[in-house]
C-alpha cells in the first residue's frame, strides 16, 4: 500500500512539470573534424539526429551559440543540398503529365530558374522565382471558374502563399483547354505572362523539413554554383549560407536533442520500517512510465551530504529525497 502512495506522489509531481513541454527540444553542436557533406550527414544521423536545419532566427541563434562554444569563426556544413530536379505542380505536389513549354524552354539545368509562367502565346517558360509577375490561382470550381487571375505583382513563392491562403493553390494546368483559357485571360487584360503553379525543387533539407524560402539567409552573391559543382550548403557563424562543392572537407553542425534536467523532490511517509530499495524501485518504475511518454529517460538519484539517498526530517516519520530526470 505504501508503494501506491509513493507512485501517486511522483505521478502528480512529474505530470505538473512535464506537461509544460511539447515537441522535442533540440540544439546544435559543432563537430570540428572536417568531413565531406555526405560524410557529415552520415555522422550526424548516427551520433545525433541529422545535419542542422537553419531557416529561422531561433535556428540561427542556436548555430551561433554552438560556434561560440568552441570559438569557431568559419563556415561549416549544414543540412541544405541541391535536390533532384523534378518539375511538379504546387497543388498536392503532383508530377506533371501535360506540358506546353516553348521550344527552347526550360533552358536551365542547375540554375535558379526554378519557377514556370504561361505567356499570351500559350507557351510556358522558366524564370527565377524572385521575379515579380501577375499570377493564376485555382479554386475548387470546375470549368472557367477554376482559375482566378490576380493582377498583383508577386514573387512566385509569395504568389503561392497568397493562393493557398485565399483559394486552393497556384494554378495547375492539365490540358490544352485549360491552357488556352489562361492565355485568353492574359490577352484580355493586355498582359504578357503570369505565374502558374509549376516549380522544381532546387534545394532540400537533409531532415526533410519543408523549405521556408522566405526565411533563408544567403551570403551576398550566393548561391553562385561555381563551375556547376556547388550543390551543398555551409553556413557562417551568423547563419548566412553559401554553396560549395560537396566534396570539400569542412567542420559541420549536427542537430541533437536538448538535454534538460528536472529536479523532483519526493516526500515519503512511513509508519514503520522503510525499505529504501523497494521505495526506489517503485518510484523509478512510475517515473520511467511518465518519462518514456515525454521522450526522456535517465533517472539519477541525488546523494545527500551524508552519503545517503533518503534522510529523516523534523523528527517525524517522514523521509524525503530528490531525483533528477534527463
């Protein structure tokens, strides 16, 4: 019966503390031993979680902290790399089955011309996604009501966000009828061309995090893909990115779980002899059940100055101790 009371005390203490946390906290560690990008990726996946994903102010702060910890002041690999060049529709990430490219388009291999537009001549072209153009959104309607012509100049990814917020997505074009409908709208509005929902993945994160293009911070003039061979990204201590040959030997940042300590104090009441071993086992069992649900483990008992785990207080039959969980 005493064991049940002990378990209840621990359950209440831990639930109150651990319910305040959500997700998996992480930090970055800098590994200074130089490796190629692929070697660094394998190392991080084996020893930690993956190569670091750096696309927010919080990520950049964590990266800077990791660099400062070892007084590092250069560029190191992160988890960004040039992905498989496949044209896909923005809507549901669909592979294209119908195309209407101009005869010389798409004219880019591994360049930044990763977004597509339709012109008034019913042909498609590729361009850098940073150009500002009018664009077509699509709705859930059928026929001519499927498309909405938006006469506001936006970059491709800004247009994508606009369409996904107010409609369904940027427009997918599935046949000649739809393509002709778009070009007729452009001509009727005296336009030249407009974004459609077609793009190719140039860069991806190693841990498969969705790329937040508006949150990326590139070094000035980057990525420049010198000699067509710079397909992996490294980052400076402020989080600014640059491309480099994946075979270059560099230090690298790994993403690793954040280790947190939580002190839990337990008071045990006993009307007779206290079997410390049995009490510790009962507490550990209940704590391990709770910690496993929170993705944590590793219980450490705090030893008192007299070398004991438990000690009696206030001349009563109360025995207390503290343990730490990681």
